[in-house]
C-alpha cells in the first residue's frame, strides 16, 4: 500500500478513536486530529426576509456568499424622476421584478424597456444600464443578481 492511502487510513482510524472516546473533533482544539484545519464555509441556509424597508431607498435582501452560493438581491424604492444610477452587471446577470410604480430600464443603444408590475426584465452579463422612475408614484422593484461566469 502506498503512503497516501496509508495516511488516509490512519487519519480515519484516529478520527474513529476520537469518536469512540466521545471527544468532539474540532479544528480549534490542539488535541484534535484536525487541529489548525481551516473551517469549512457555512452552507447557505433557508432564509425569510420581510419586505419592510421603511423609508430606505436600497434594502438588501440577500448579501451573496456565504449567505447564498452566488446570488444577491435587494429591494429598491425610487421617488418619481429618480434613478438608481448607471452601473454595469460585469460578470453577473440581473433580473428586475417591479412591485409597484412604473419606470424604465435604460441600456445604451436600445430603446428604453418599460418596467411595471407583471413584467420581469433581464440584463445579461457586461450590460451597462440604469433604472429610472418615469411615473408619478414611487417605483419599487426587487433585483436579483447572480454570477454568470
């Protein structure tokens, strides 16, 4: 048997001895067989977020890793005539889900895309764009951004 399988077997046996002895196996315990090992990142967990941003313009819903695998999302509220500001999706794709009001998704070289409840829009990676409230009431929408590359 080569050294790698023997080391793996020895490690498994050592772990089993700790388990039989009733000892917790922890990376921060100097007596543990995994002492000094980096802690594994927490896996994403189920989460429920109330859509109650108060008077915040930008309300983060999901903040990306380690809270999610790659997704970030938020609730945006824009007053009439206001914009979120020109930005680029970079290596992310973005979905916009209007909840109330009316606006436009503005992408250079294209006609504006209407944003209103019942319509969902998508911006592919590397798309420079802006969201503008073109209505008389507030525009509220949820954006969802996920790594595409």
